[in-house]
C-alpha cells in the first residue's frame, strides 16, 4: 500500500488508522469535518473536498458516523422513536458514506488491488439482532450495508481489483462510545485500528460486497 485517504481522520478510529498507516510508511491524506469543514451529508461539500484531491489511493477508509445526533440518544423503546432522529441517523450514517463513495470512485485505481472500506456496526445486522431497541442507529447501519453491497456489485464491473466492504470495529473506547460502554468489553482506538488494518490487508476482490468484523469474520446481514 502506497497511498491512503481517511475520511473522518480527526475522530477516534480515523485518527488511529491514520497514525498506524503513517507508521507503516504509507502516504496518508485525511479529510474531516473538524479540520477541513467536510460535511458528508452535503453533496456539494463532498464533491468539493474530494474533487480537490488527486489519486489514486490504494485505500479509502470512511470513518465518519454518529451515535447521537442533536442530543437524540439511541431508543430503548418504540415510544422514544421519532421521525427526525430516524432521518438524521440515516443521513449521517448511510447517505453520507455513499456520497463519499460516489465522489471517491475516480480516486480508486482500476489496474491494481484497492480497498474502499466504511465503518459499519454489528448492531446493523438484522440477523444478529436479539435485543431490539436502538431503532434509528440500527436501521441506518443496515441501510449502509445494503447500499455498499449494491455499490460493490456495480464497481466490480469497472474496478476488477477492488474490495468494497463494510467493517465492524468492535466496541472501541472513544468519545463516540463513552456513555455506552458499561460492562461491554472494549479496546483502545490504536488496537482497533491495528485489527482493522489486518483485515483490510487480507481483503481480495473475491470478498467485495461483504460485511466483516475486526477479526475478518463475515457478519450476517
């Protein structure tokens, strides 16, 4: 891997991925809302920021996402559900990453192996859902998984060496998850980054369109 692009490089996982790649000698470019004003929910912003870049990138990693938006916490019951929280979650966690992919396609090489990976979450798995709740976040991540799977099918026709995947990082100790860790086993961001990069390094075009955890195991849709 020679060049990588991290979308959301100022966040916990994004910054850890950025640092880990730099330590491997990879030339890394980062774009984020905090540092650069990128708004993944605004296509004009995505087009402007990605349009200013020159590829190709061997890895494009989307680390954007949100668990709480506008103070709306994950729902524990149907009674807590509201339309704004649902639409906000879908916009940030599904629409945003797909706008990134749409405008990042031109930055991916066609003549050699490459990876486009987006952070998803195991709670977006319908088959793995045993607890219910967290309606908006679950639905947004499930939507992202479907969108990425469809895009992988299309891109396999033009980018035959590409693996386009969704990745579950596990429970990572960041500001993103601080309120929800409880007794759940968790790992620091640098450990999560190392595990994700190990999965990414093992990806092949045959695995495109998949949804994998931090150990490289496929997660049920």
